[in-house]
């Protein structure tokens, strides 16, 4: 009887072992299939090449073209220059852009050797210390959303006040990492709720193609500069408006995700070379044939807004890959 009990116990143990092995095999098979689904199904298709990287350190100011730039959560950065990290305001903190002061597009803001450098037509170059931690912090308003900026000083204020030559006093503020940032989701629900920006209209990255700009120019019977539309990343080697379908892109190690189209406004009618606003073209033409934002019947889409999912360094000449699953 004792012998039979031992045999039964042995068979029971082997059965448990067999069930364990079988269960483990099923689990491993599931993991393998999951891995294949998550990773093996990712498809990369080259859709273009980066032809230009454009920083606009000063909101509504002149673009700075660079060969390489960091692509960070809050936009492009090259050296000390963060994209749209400086803002002109009135004394009560309201933003001033090319919509109100078209000649702002002719102002160049750069950073050299620890100094902030300002240049503009018929103005003497101004250089002041880039970092002035003792200056006050201003409460600012951008499209009815609150933000903050470190004042760049009275000398800079006088420079802009002379440049605009009207009866208002203007100041320049700089966004610093610890200051209050804006959340685009408060104006546009398509953005993630935790997304933050400094002073751009909506998103850290705006991308468009050279072909789209050429298409607009062909309908105007004249060439038009991509700088009139103020993108961060310009892509070549693709068809016009292909960027409307690029939902997830990888450029080098950088990964960006499309959120919404860029709805265009009267700022597109400011010539970046002359600072003259027409209030007509190319906006009127865009309204004829380009779709409008769902939330607006008058803002035609040209270019796409992206958020940064993985940071890294971008270079002119980098291939642009559309990622699908």
C-alpha cells in the first residue's frame, strides 16, 4: 500500500510539472506574439528630407536659420536661443506680435557670448547681458492665457519703444524654465493636458513642406517665402500637403506626433522682408481652397502642429520617416 501511495504521489508531481511547463510555454508564446505586435509591426516610410530648420527666438521676430538644433519638449533650441522664448509686451503684460506691429518681423534677436543682441532697421545694435536674474518677473497674457517672463531691462524697453515710434511703452520678457508656462489644451482640447509651451501660438513644433508653399505661390502667380508662414521644420522631396497625413514622424532619434493643423490668420499677410501688412494675400487665396480648422470657418490650414515625444538633435539633410503600425 505504501508503494502504491508513492507511485501516485510521483505521478501527481509529474502532472504538476507538465502543467507548469505547458503554462510557461503558453505565456512565452503570448509574450512573443505581443512583442511581434508591438515592435515588429512598426513600419518606417521615408516621406521627405529636412531642408530648413528655423528658430524664431523672438515671437514674431526674424527667423534664424540653423544647420542643427536640439528638439526639446518646448521646441527647437540652438545654443542659448530657444524658439519663441522672448516676447514683446505692453506695460500691462499683453503680448505684442506682428499682427499689431508688422515691423516686428524685421527685428533680429540673437545670443552671442552671454549677451542678448537686438538689431532692426534704422536702429543701432543693442547688446545687454543675456541673464539678468535680479530683474522683475512680469505676468503676461497670450491669447487670453496667463504666462510669465523675466524682464530684459529698461534699456531694451527704450529700444523697442523707439523702434515702434508710438505713444506706448514696450518691454521684452524672456521665458525661463521655472516660470509659469501655458497649456495649449486650455484653448485646444486636441492637445494633451500636460503639454506646456513658452510663447508660441499653440505648439512647440510647426512643420510644413516646401511643396505646399510652392503650391500657394503658383496660385498667386508669384514666389512666396516659407518664412512668411514661420515653421520650425521645413521638409523637401515630397508632394504638396502630404504633411497633412503625417501623424507620427521620426527624424534621427527625434519622434514627433501631429496634433492639429495650423489655422492661418492675418499674420500670413505680413511680408517678412519688408514688414508691410496687406491684410489680403496669401490668406484670401488659402481660404478659397484649403480646409479650415474644425473650430473655425475662417482659418485655413497650412502646415501641421506637432508635440515632441522623444527629444534629440535635428540636422538639415536628415531623412524624415513616417511611422505607422
